[in-house]
């Protein structure tokens, strides 16, 4: 839901929800945005009084027209729909602002946040196979995409500069991912190699501490058990944290293992506890990317899906370690230079990622 900050300070929101319906080659999206946030003079301003529902009710006809103009400009600036690789055209309307008897005039308390409903409509080209939703928001607001496809509802958070994809077949109906056990393993593996460059950095940080299989397996197994638990807890709805700060925490874990390697000489219990804690955080990151694909509504299929994905992730991690061993483990006493250089690289990348994800910058484009 939309969240406003405390009274009479900055007008800040954390999320904008959009209900996306795909049916018969047509797309309908209903955005519920804070009406005041749509106005450029209120957006991110620390000195403005926070407008409420009473403010929205008091707008004149001319002010409503300006609100519609600014809201459409904001939505078109931040939101994009792509059919395969082509940007879709779409129309914007404001059902309640155009109504003679809008619901917001009678529903809700005057001091509540002023919710503005924005309707977006578009059509898929007949040959299109995928619908992507891209989000570019200047103040770090997260887009929450709830996709309705028949009886299925999938919720996907989209951070600034990111996108999510809904797959559809030739008939225009959304097609679920192939959910065989082997495909879940493959999905987990590709989530590390080649797609998970941040997770690869983390695993390399573990390798650089002490390149011995017993030590590394202790860390990777601890990490896998931890991320499996938090992934399941998030998918089942038991844990729900801000996706942006989960991504920031993942970046911080990368920075930590790289920096800690500079003084740590062997694996201790403290490192194992930290790896377990970091695994819990990484599992929440996996959940953000995976929730849209998991058969959450089919308990009998959810367990094998999670098991297969986690096995794939572990396989990807072991592959990274095998490559690292092949490249560096034979260096012997000279490995200390690899450890120092590599750890500094991992630590710096992690710190840059923290800044990049916290402030929605593009410091390392490939991460």
C-alpha cells in the first residue's frame, strides 16, 4: 500500500501498487498513486505540508485537469511496457476524476492519504510472446506489480531501473514457467551463473579467505541452508521486507566478506555465523526474483520447486568455486597476493553497490 511520512515533514512514499490484467491480447493496468505525489511541487519536498484526502476533495475543475496532466507525465516518465523488445503504446485515463460522483468524495476520512486511481490500457501485437514492465523512478519508490491472469495472481516488486516479465502464449493467455523439477534446478543454477554477478562476488569472497574445500563447503552449506529458510519464509508470506533495503543488505554482505578477508587468516565460528546471517538476507533477494514463478497456490508443487531451485543455486556456487580453484589454488604461497587483491576488489565492489542500491545510482552498470 502507499505509505506517507509523518505530518508536516517530507512528502515521501515507499511503494506504488499497480494491478495488471492480461486478457485476450489486451492489457489493463490500474495504478493507485498518492495524488499529491503526482504533483511536482510536492514530490520529495521536505518543506511542504502533506496534502490529505480533504485537499483532493477541494480541488477545482482546473486543478483536477492539472493533476491529470502532471500524473500522466509522471507515469509516462517512470513506467514502460514492452511487448518482447518493443515499447508498447498505451492510453491513460482517470476514472474517478472524470466521474460526476467520484468515490473519493464520500469514502475515507478527510485526513487519509489522497489516493488517485490511474487507468492504463494497451494492446499486444499478435506475434508478441512477452510483456515486460520497466520502472524508472527518481526518488526510489518501489513499483508493486500485481498481475492477474485468470485465477492466478502474482505480485512482483520492481526497483528503480529494473523490470519484470509476464510470459504469454499465442492465444494471449499468460503461460506459466515450465515447472518440472529439472527446470527449477536449471533456474537456480542460472540465477548464479551467469545472472547473479553479485552472488558470484560473495562466493569469491568466501573462496579468498582460505581456499580449502572443507572450509568452503562449511561456508557454502551454511549459506545455502540459511537462504533456503528465508526464501521459503518470504514466499509463504511470513517475512516481508522492503526489497530495496534487502538489495542494499546483500551489497553490504559482499563488502563485509571482502574487507574481513584482509585481516582474517582462518575460518572461525564468527565467520560461519555471519555467512548464515548473510544467507538469510540473500534468500530474501532470491524471493523477490522468484515469487512470480513459484506455484505458491499449489502446496504440493511448492516444496519440489524450492528444493530444485536451491539445489541449482548450490550447483552454481560449487561451479564458481571449481573455476576459482582451477585459476588460483595452485599458486601456493603466492596466493596471498591473490587473496589481498581479490578481497580488495570484492570489498570495493560491495561498497559501490551499497551506494548504488541505496541511492538508485548507476555506478557499476553490470551489477
